């Protein structure tokens, strides 16, 4: 049976849609699933769902959309900053407390007492390359903001402020903000770089309060909660019970973070300022981040093995890295298959990355992995990726002038447990 024919709208691009509604406006994050995709999948495949699971929840797009639709949600991610953002986006702090703290900050840092605040000795952070990424003036101002937030006792309120602080950290750093990897701006630009740290932070708060007001309004009378966990689905799903999950909506990584989307690099500076655990190890901890073998072997899936063989003929090391990712990906899918109930749907939004001019058919691989674990393929939808924050071309051979197109499409793979 094909569910695609009964969908009311088969356009998955959503080019003209506002993707920053509700708390989705809070914080940028690499390769985010847009809320319109999550919402459509939830409404169509989760009409009777009570609990959604996102095994790679990132900043929490699917979790927010589940709650908006009255569905409880569980999300897990190995990136501590992602978990913090997802927790903040699904929280419902008291609006008046938020407004009061914003007003107090504004009065304190933009008034006659402003100098007194700056003259107070700040608790400066200590981490490698602090002065490589921040000027002395920026370090001082960020330290004052952090101390202000640290003194907020209400967890849901402080989360709201930490998320705005996280974005401020990146914008006030010497990082080239047009990309996710940590790349320092040239020396000439650093000399004239003088960000309005307090102004940036306040603008983030003001933007986010508008999103929170919208989210709070739509959540009135809705009894749906979210749990943010930190377990690795490659290794275990023990925090969840067998057949506990009614719907999976997720967007897994394209591949290992070191060679695709640099989640760890994107998060590192904010994670260091926020004292989150092991900020330098995020990319190594994610799927495919570790190589467990030194030679190529077959997985027994034609979709994987034929692609790996093509890459191996050009670069065996890269072939091992890609194989490591798919080994982890299979283990994750196998574990997830154990906790979804019979009749439940799994919706995976995937990208078919290109390695050494070889297209990796992750959509077909996802289908094959789930089928090997007892699920049936329902549909695969295609979508173009508008306004994608990744280069349209890369250099697969590292040769000057040699370019190859990167992903411009995604595939939404829908499976069902029999």
C-alpha cells in the first residue's frame, strides 16, 4: 500500500514557508530539519501516536512539532549543546519571569549603572585558545553576561537565556559565521572587529521571547511533554522500553561529522563557555566518529558494499571512514527497531552524500537496513533543499580547481513495523 497517493500535498520543498515559527527561532544548528516536514509527517503517520522518538534530535525540531500536535516526545543526542537547545525549545517558562529578567538585563547593561557592572571583576573562563577566538573586550563582556545568567535560579528561565548566550558567543567570536566549521576571520578583519556583545545578546532575547509567546499560546490546554536524554542508539536503547514508541521522525547525520557537517566544531566555543562536557570530543563520539577496523569488509548489503568498493579503488582510508559510519548506522537502526510498536511508522529524512565522486544511496541503505530488522517500506519522498547552508560544490580530490556538486536533495524514507 502506498501512502504517498493520499497525501494532500506532495510538494516537500516548502520554499515560501516561515521555518522560524514558535521556538524554532531560538538557535541556528547545522542541517536542521525544517518544522513543516516534521509537522506533516507527524500529522499523517502519527494520528494515533502518544509518544514520538527522535534518536538524533539535534536542536529539537521534531520534538517541538510533536508537542504542538499533542504528542509526548523523547529525544536523544550526543551533542550537549544540542540537548540544551532542544530542552530550551520544548520548555514553557513563565512569560512574566522571562520579561522581568530581560528588562532587568536591559536596565542594568544599558543604563547609568552600566559602567559599574563592567568595572566588577568577571569570572573569566579557562579553556584552550580562548584568546585565539575572542578579543579581551569580548571576553570581559561575555563573562558579565554569563555571570548574570548563572545567578538565575529557575532552570527553565536560565535555559532561555543560555540559548541566546550561545548564539551571542559565536557571533562575537573571530569565527567566520558563514560556515559551521571553526575558521578564524583574517587578521585585517580582526583588527576592526568590534561586536556589540550586549546588543547582540539583547536582540536574541527579544527575538526569542516573540517565539516563546507564540509557542505558549498554541500550547495552552495541550498536555504534551518532552524528555531530553543522552544515550547513544548505536550502543543501546535501554532508557526506553520495548514497543514504547509510536512514531519516529528524525534526520540522521549525513555521515561522520569530521568529513560532513561539523556539529562539534559548530558547538565547541559555546560549549566551552557553558561548561558543557567534553566539547572537543563531540565529532568523535557521533556515528562514524571512530574507526573500529583497519581493512575493508563487506556488510552484506549491495547498496553499501558496491559504493564502498568504488571509493576504496580511489582512497581506502576514506572508504573505511564511510564504512564505519554505515556500521554504526545499522546498529542504531537495529536498536531503534526494537522499541517501536507494531504498526508504528519510522520517518527518516536523509541525504545522499557524495564521496570521491561516488553517490552514497543512503535512502536505499536506510530502507535495506530497516527491512533487515523486520520493517516494511511504505514510501520515499524527494525534496529539493532550498537555502542550504553548505557549499554547492566541494573539492573531492583536494586538487586545485577540481570541483564536484554536493547534495541538493533530500529523501524522506517511510517504514512501518509489521
